[in-house]
């Protein structure tokens, strides 16, 4: 099996494991009042990080040309969440084990996307900026959800 496919399978497995962790923490409600609150919907925000990693893993397995962009979005998101948490600006609400799995995957994704390790479509400046802003948006949404 190729290294690219092995990394893709590992990324997909980590994404599914963390998605399972987040599902067990989610409080589902059948009351209409809960559906109208922003906090109810924000508990699903960590799912987006797992889904980003899952797409990156699937793109690695399938050799998709959008591979570098998907991995860059995930890498920047995890880099920003980690750095903002370490600086004490935005606390991390993901939990210890998902954060550790995401940091390792994020560093690998960041390196793969910027080094163009698997000869996919190179990242443009526009795609890098979109990745940075998407990561910042996700970080701020997680921060906002924690205090509302």
C-alpha cells in the first residue's frame, strides 16, 4: 500500500474516532425552545474539524487535486486553535485526547499541503488566505460557543 493511502486511512480513522467522541458529548433535544438557541447549534462546531480531517483523508486516498487545499484548511484551523489556546487568548473546548490527535494530524496535514508531498495541485496565495480565515472563523466560533 502506498504511503499516501496509509496516511489517508489514518486521517480518516482519527476523524471518525473524534467524531464519535464529540457525538457522545452532544446533548440532543426534541424541544423547540432548544432549537432556537445559538448555543444548541454551536455544540456541533467541533464536528466541522473532524469532517475537515475526514475529507482530507478521503482526498489522500482518492488522489483528489483539491488535496492540498483541504489539508491546509485543517492544518491552519488546528494551528490557530492550538496557538490561541497556548497564548491564553481563546480557550480550547475540544478536550484533551481529540486535541492531541488533531495537533499531530494538523502538523502532518500542514506539512503535506505546503511541501506538496504527493504532487497534487499547488496552493495559491488565495487558497492560503482562505485557509487562514477559515481556521480563524472556526476558532472564534468555538470560543463564542463556550460563553453563550
